[in-house]
C-alpha cells in the first residue's frame, strides 16, 4: 500500500497530525534499534489510548498492514524492526500513568513509562521495583515486558515476568482483553499474562501493566573479589550460591572489560586481574555481616588475589559504575559491538568460560566477557568493525559457536535480550522441530493474518545468521 493511502487510513483513527510521522528523517530514526539491520517503515504512529491501538489493529487486519510495536529502541535482538515496512507503533510517548498503590504493593503503569521511573516512584513509598536492565534509565516498561528483560538483580529477585500480575492487551485482531489482575495469586485458566511477557510484541500490544513491588531492603553492602584466573572466579560463583549465600547482584568482568573501563574512566580497577566479581548483599545488617564472612572464606578457597569491601555508599556506587561503563568503554577500540546473552546453568559457568576462551583464540576475535554471572546469564561481547568483511565473517562463526556451546551445556540462546531477527536462525537448535512448530501454532491462532510484528522469532526457510553484507 502506498504511503498516501496508508496516511488516509490512519487519519481515520489518529486525528492529531503531530502523532503521525512521515518525514524521511523521522522514518530513518525508527528504522533501526541497538542490534543489526535497518528497515524503513512507511510511517510512524504515536498512540495515546487503548482505543486508538485497537482501531489501528482492526485496520491492519482489514488491509494487511504490518504493525511493529516499539518502545525506545534499546532492543539488542531486532525486536521492533519494521522488516516488512508498514507502521511502527511508537509507544514511548504514552507515559501518563504511574500509580503506586501502597496497600496492595503494586504499580499501575502506561507502556511508555521509563523503567527507572517506576523504581524511583516505588522508593518514595518504601518499596523497590526489582527488575533492573542496564538500559532502565532509557528503556520503557512496555519494551521490558515485550522482551521479559532482566538485569543484575535477577539472581535474587527474578526478572520482569516475576513482577507482572495483570495486563491490558490489544490482540492482533484489535480486541481488548485484560489478563490477571491485582491479586498475587490467580490460577483462573491459562496464564495468558506470562504468555504475553516475553512474546516480543508478536501476540499482543500491552497498553497497561499491573506490577508487584517489593519492600526496600534494610541495608546493602558491596564487595569486589579479584582473581588471576577467570575459571577460579567461575568456581567461586557456583560455590557462593551452593553454600547458602544469595547475593542481590553477582556480576563478573574479565580482563578486557576491566582494562577498557579503566582506560575510559580511571576508577582504580585492578588491570592486572584476569577477572573480578562484584557482589552485592542486601537484607538485615547482621545477616549481611555473616554473609560477608562466608563469601570471603569461599573466595579464598578459590585463590582470590584480593577482596575489597566498599567502605561507604560512595565507594559502592563507584564499583557499580565500573560495571555500567563496560559497554561504552569497549566500543572505543572498534565501533561495532555484538552483544550476546547466552545463558547456562550455574554449574556450567566455569566450563562456559573455558569455551569462550577457546572461541576467542580459534577465530582471533576481540571477545569481552561480563554480565550477570550469578544466574549464568553471561554477556560475551565481540567488538569489531563491520566495514572489515573478513573480520565480520570470523565474528559470525564465533557467535554461532557461542550459541552452540550454550546449548551443549544445557543452556539457552537468550537469557534476556530476546530472539527478534538476530537469533531466529538458531531457534530449532534449542527447541527442536516440534517445539518450534508448537510456538508457530500459538502465533497463528492469535494472529491469523500475521500483521503484528511479523518476521520475528521464527526463521524463514533457508534463513541463516548474517552480520555482514554478502
């Protein structure tokens, strides 16, 4: 359908021309996310009500128009990319509702509210909203819901799906439904709420969410453990958890991460270390003191070179700042960053570290490892230059081998970034032919005309993993 006809149809629903974007510059800004690939939409629409979304989806079904829901575009897997043109539905401006109900310990939010804003509003009432993706200051809750985002606190507190108890959803055919509610317990029928969270915008458009909140911990304490061998750090991770200590955060940085951050912004990190662990404990002050002693003993058994306990909140913030700076720091060397989130069982963390070392040496790639090691959700990042075709071919092979290593170690392709377009070619590797087919049947039942975020999750026949131009 040509753009003029499409605009005419959309104006039947959206009467405010300022919320219909058609300029080339605007369209290009919605053609990419934080992953790979660029696809130009016909136009961008910024809805402000559930009724508008419903009407747009009914138009999409009638005329076969692809609709692509989008938050702030921080996706690392191609989730919101308009691969078939059509309309990008920008939900990031729909941020009017952010209510904290103290009695029920819930938040009720619009899809465009920033995730960090929910946590800040909860803190004012003595609560926390635990899910904390690294992009929380810029990512929307709608995007987090679509991708089932995680973060450092996922180890102790879980990920986004663990805090969603109710949703308002517009189905692919334009109907409005509510799932779950305000109660913690709800076993009425199928758990459609959990089906929606993590469906990457392929089964419905979330227009409102009811989220659980958690009481703010009484105290927190941060530790840094320095190791001369990353496999020792891996064993320390598993043993900390096996000996009854459950940190709120347990993060790892390898030597490449440490040296990149220190070059980017000197923080006094031990650049001679092969790896360091950042550990945050929270709860009652007495319990924290006991857990610190246990963590120190465990790390000593695994040949820790140095242990440091943050003396105050300022020092604690400085240590966690180092972890936050990894991503911007590593791209100073080369401009292209391939960020993966292959996840393995905790028991296989040391072996995954060993495999990653082998992959780095085999393909001669700049492989940096950091991430949420406490729950096995590692972030092997490869930095490269996409203009170097030969290098990108090696990177493609390395990434594929990372995926295979994760599956062979009883892990998964993605712990939190989602599948999108980037990992679709590998879905059958993890799910098997029948498992993948069952997911396709769910998509077909919910979206018979395949108008909602088509081209995601499911591989096209003959599709293969490509980062560089052929």
